[in-house]
C-alpha cells in the first residue's frame, strides 16, 4: 500500500498497519539492496549475481562505488564497476556497503519524536552496527558481517513512529520520569505498541530474514525470544555498548534494562565489556572515515 500524506494525529486506535501505511516519507530499502541482501545470504549467491543485482540500481551502485573507493579501504587503484567491487572487497562487504548507502539518506534525518538531532539516529545505528559486529566477532557465535547489518537496522521502527510522537514527547518524558518507566514502556502506554513491534512489522513486510525480524522485535528483551538467538543477543549487547558511550541517544536515553544473560549466552562475561568498549572506540574511529564519505 502506498503511504498517503496525512497530518499525524495521535489516536489510541491507531494500529501498526496504520502507522506503516499512513506515515509519509516512510523509510524504504531499494529493491536492489534487498535483492543483494537475499543473494549474499543464499547458497547460490555469487560475486557475479550480487554485482548484477546492484548494477540494476544506478544511483545505489554509484554510492556503493564511492564507498568502495573511499580511503577506508585504501585500495591501490580505483574500482570502476560494482562487479569488480564485489570481487575486490567480497560479497558481504559490498552487501554491507549497499545497506549503509541505502539507510544513510533517511537515518540521517532528525527524529523529533525521539529528540534526535540530524545525524544522531545515524550515529547510534552505525555505532550499534560496529559494536554488534565486534561482539559477534569476539563471541564467534554469529557472523560479524551479519551482526553489522542487524545493528544498523535494529531501531528501524523509530523512523516510522517518530513523527507520531513529536507532540507527545514532553508528556512521554514526564510519564517516564514520574512512573520510573523505560521509554519503550511509555511507547506502549501511549500507542499500544513500541518501536520494536513496528520495526518487526516493517521487516516482515520487506521480507527480511527472520533473524532480522527477531532482532527488531527482541533487541530490548533478548531473553523473551524462544529459543534465544545469538544475533539478537549480540545486537542487545551492541546497543548497550554504543549507548553507554553516548552514541546518538535522545529522548529514550539508556532507558531500558541491560540483560546480562545475553552476555553469558554468547560466551562472554561482564569483564569482556571493557575490552569491547576499547575495541569499539578504535573501530568506530576507523569506520568514521568511511562514514564521512557516505555524506
Ligand atoms: Fe531499540
Ligand atoms: Fe538502539
């Protein structure tokens, strides 16, 4: 269904479907980026097929090429087309570049419903992508590349409901403070659902892999997913790490509980958080060069 342009008015009967279908400028992932994502995960995916899908979207291919040629990768010569980029950088690296290039344009916008200034949602999402992928790497339970994408997209639902919360933010913050509730609980109180549920709904409507749907739905409460999933655990830990270092948090702050069981499930302990935090700062600085060139 095409989103229609309406002035958002908060109503207690607004369903998730309403939110998704009635929000103007709802974020989208280009069809080519979704195809690249599916192809890079499929058993039959190859450098050739990934390059072919990416080349179908000229604008996206051009952004990916610009990133591939950025100083971050330090290639000795310029990569001229996307098939070459896939060969030189690898299928999963190019998939991640396609995701960065596709999400930056809308994650960079301000999210007034969460008091996030321009760029803050992006910094948070990119920070969680980096932190989740480092956690995955250390735990060796799931692919670090996939954790990067999962981290990048985890708060997707915020981009859809932000506009509906704008006028309510001061009241919501008051409720959070007065009742001692985390911000996601206030979302549920005001809307009947939260950004996790909305994100999961969007991920399902885009046919994203089930693990990503689970990441959207359970990243605040990883122990509630049965059976639990190491990818959800890594994103939960990444969200905590990036958040605790002040990466792009606005209205909802650190307002939800860190679940230490997620750490033990991926074979890590509280002591590992310090070394992960150190690694995060180094890795984020390195990535920032790439990040600067996505602008
Ligand atoms: Fe979240
Ligand atoms: Fe988050």
